[in-house]
C-alpha cells in the first residue's frame, strides 16, 4: 500500500521537471531522509501526541534554503499524515532519475574487497550488456562468492561457491 502512495507522489513530483530540478529536489529530500535513521526522530514523527504542524516544523528545520516545491511537499505530507514515507520517496525518485538519465547504481557483494580495476571492468562490461551507464559500489559481507545487484533494472547476477559444490555433487551422483 505504501509503495503505491510513494509512486503517486513520485510521479507528481517528476511531472514537468527536468533532470537538474529533480536532482536538486532529491538532494534536499536526502538531507531530511538522513534524520529518519535516528530512533528519537522516528518516534516523534510516528507519535500521535505530536501534532502534524509540529512535525512539519521539525522537518522543515532540517532544510536550509529549500525550494518552495520541497517545502510544499513536506507540508502536504504533513496534512495527509504521510511524513514517514520520505525515505521511500527519495529512493523512488532516485530510481526514476536513473531511468531518465539511463544511468544506474548497483552493488557488488563479496567476502573481500575487490580491486578498483576489477570493479571498473565489471561496470564497463555490464554497461555494454545492458546499454546503460553503471556505477558499482562494493559491500563486503559474508557472501561466499560474488553477487552483482542492479536495483533499478531488477538484475541480480551471482556466483556462489556453495551452489557450485552442490551442482558438482549432483552431477557426479547422476553419472554414477
């Protein structure tokens, strides 16, 4: 349900704007979105004891020299009691911006950090494959293999050592 609401707001924000206007609005909303990771801020925003007007004032206090569009958006979200969707709205606007620019961001999940030349090679190869501009970020985690995820395109490509082992065992068992 929240996804549908976020998509409607994003569509209304994108309508009639060029890329530079959208980028500046995303930057302004990101400065607010950072506060949503703070538990105290989130408890204020979701509290029924705090009025919507006070919540809007709090969020607007984070904005320095914000455009009138962003101020009006925050006020509208406050009136409709939807201030908690700001982080999802920023993510949706970024996805739409990537689509407009034909430029995407992705994540590489590995157990160890990869060399920058290898990452740039992957960016180039995937960029050619999907006919896009691609920027890959590394995330070191417990994934035993390598996985590339390009969220805006819905692409996930992975190679896992465990999966390879199980496939080899199944192949050997079938041969016997």
